[in-house]
């Protein structure tokens, strides 16, 4: 499917939405929180991480059970046929049978604390996987926030284009009247007509961007694309510039104490230390306690079945000490590999914390630059709007030609677009900073 085909499909979808969707009552309006919650429920990566956590829970239960004695039962039934020799001749076959029953149990009394350390390691692994789930959720939430703001930006851009077209349409009507009266030249009239065509193209581009941004948001949410999708529009008109007191180290210290990827990384350090202790248990002797109980029946004896079963009960017990002497370097290699993994875990922890610090430094810098850009854009927009108001007044009374007027209008359109971009960039940068400080992603 070509890009042109895709564009046509999206454009038809958008037109049908505006012709029918706006005149109907929407089933629901999606807030940012609703979008995030829906995405968290449907996201495949999160669901897979949850399955991994459930696997860790099963492994933990199994590891805990290893400290208890094992218990096994056995039963066997044997049949045999033998020919007896009488007077140097073999007679007919004589059948015999025997039954054996037993129960046995074994428990390790000492194995270098390997079981206890394995249980603790499994507990930490289960806990770390829970933090990994939270890390994925936070990443998904940030992506939804960005996509949500992109929809807001695109929709506002469409409204601005609509307003510009309304204004230019009125100006074109006035230019037609002046052309008929001979007050302006045809070239002046065509300039205004060309400007209207340019603004209609800008509207089409803005509508296309809105379509694409809505589709992107719905796809990030794992929501099937629908034409009646509508989001809530928060009010950003008041106090948009918050003048935050930016302190990289302060935000970093807060994030270190709350961010799930940091907690997971620190747990992995503990897991790697336990891995070394478990490997060192290979050097230690193993003490096991074994016990059993058996009985049986044999047709070779004259006593009946019940009598034999009751009187052939044989209890047994043993205490086994296994001392490792030479294991083909298995224990030594296990310890060496565990130490390497521990060093790797420490490097991963350093890298995770460094990455968080860099992200926070960039977030603080983005806030500062976004505030500067927005304030400069606002000053530019206000000045351009005043200049345009004067130019429009002159144009309406015939004191300004179409070329100069369109230049002023183009400047206003550019200033308005820049202000719009800087506004949503500032909102997003504030929300990212809130995210690192542990505040909820909401408006």
C-alpha cells in the first residue's frame, strides 16, 4: 500500500468523522488517565512481564519447598516360573510371586546454606520482576502522554487554520468588491485568492496531522482505530509558565528513592552476591538424613499374605556425609562465574543510575529552554498580532496593498504556529519533570 493510498484512506476517515461524528453524542471522552489505564491493561510487553513475574512466583514456591523432606512410595509385583528337577528330569513349571512395598524419605540437614540462599535469591528475583513491570508501565505512560499532547496540538492547529480561512474568506470577498469598483488591481485580488488557497492547503495538512496523531495514540493504547475517538481538552490558558526551581541533584535524589528501575537494579546486586554464596556452597560437605520402611510377601513361604506383610516390616535409616574432594573444577568455575556476574551487576547498576541522572539533567534543561522559547514566542506573537491588527485596518480602508498585508498575515500565522508548538513543548517538559519527581501524569 503506497503512502498516497494511506493518506487518502485517512483523509476519507477524517472527513466522515467531521461530517457525522461531531453531530452525534460521543459514547465517551477519553481523559489522559483513561488512555493510560487502557494502555496499561492492553500492552503486550506489560502482560508478558506479568507472566514472567508469575513464573518467578512459582520458582519461589518450588525453592521454598526444597527445605522440606521428600517422601516417596514404591510398590512392585514380581512373577516367576521355575521347573524343578526330579530323578534327573525336569518337571512342569511351578509359578511363584512376590510383592514388595516401601516408603522412603530424605532431607538435607546441611549443604553450606545453599537452600536458604537460594530461597532468598528467588524472593529477590520475584521482587525485582515486580519493579520491572512498573518500569515498563512508566515507559508506556510517558509514550501515551506524548501522543496525547500531539493530538491536542494538532487539533488546535486545525482550529487556527479554520479561523485563518474564515478571516481570509472575508478579505477575499472585500477584494472582489474592490476589484469590481476598480479600487484594486486584479493582481492584488489574485494575491488574496492565492493566500486563501495556501491556507486551505495548510488546513488539509493540519487535518492530516490530526488524523495521524489520533491513529498513533489509539495504536499505542492498543485500541482499534475508530472514527468516534475523542479526547478531553484540558485548559492550558492560565499560568502555563510555572518558573520551576530547577535543581538537578534534588530531582535525582528523589528519583533514586522512588524509580522502579533503580530498585530493580539494587535488588540485582543482592541477587548477584547470593549467587556467589550459592556457588561457594559447592565447596562444603552435604549432610543428608534418609529413612525408609518396607514390607513384602512371597509365595515361597507358607505363611499367608497378611501374616507376611505384618511381620516383614523393615525400617531403615541413615545419615550420609558427602565431602567434595575433586569435582572437575565445577565448584571453582561456578564461583568464578558468579563473581564475574556480580561485577557485571555492579556495572549495570552504575549504568542505570547514570542513565537516570542524564535523563533528569536533560529534563531540567528542556524545562528551562522550553520556558525561554515559550516566553519569546509569546512576545513575538503579541507583537505580530498588534502589527497585523494595524495592517488589517489599513488594508480594509485601502491604505495597504495586498502584498504587504499578506506578508503581515504570514508573519502572524508563523508566530501563531511557533507559539502553539512552544506551548505544548513546555507542557510536556513540565510533565516529564513531574514524572521524575514521582508526581502522577495528569492535568
